[in-house]
C-alpha cells in the first residue's frame, strides 16, 4: 500500500523558508503572492494491507519521527 504524509508548520509558527520563497518570487517579478508556507511530503510504500492498521502505523510514525508535533501538523493519505 502506498501512503503520503504531508507535514506543515502549524499556524502561528514562524516559517522562514516560506518567507524566503515568497520574497524570491517577488524578486522574480511574480506579483499577487500572499503568505507562503513551506512543508514536506513523504511518500511511503508499506506492506500493511488493512487500511485501519496502516493508518494507525502511519500515525505512530508521524508522532515519533516524521513530524515535530510541537511546531508541525501532519496529514496522512492512503494512496492505494
């Protein structure tokens, strides 16, 4: 089964990379850009076939390693 985890800075947490991207886009002539937030996407291929068990395992992975839950939020998608 394939899974995708989206990790983003929580609202209210400073995002210097997002600010740098927004600034660079402006310098390149792109206008109308509001706030930019930069995160990460993690694709995993897992052997678990039961969607509920797969989701539970992914939640544990996020809590223990993939996301810093103090400053980041995450969302898990099962792709197939």
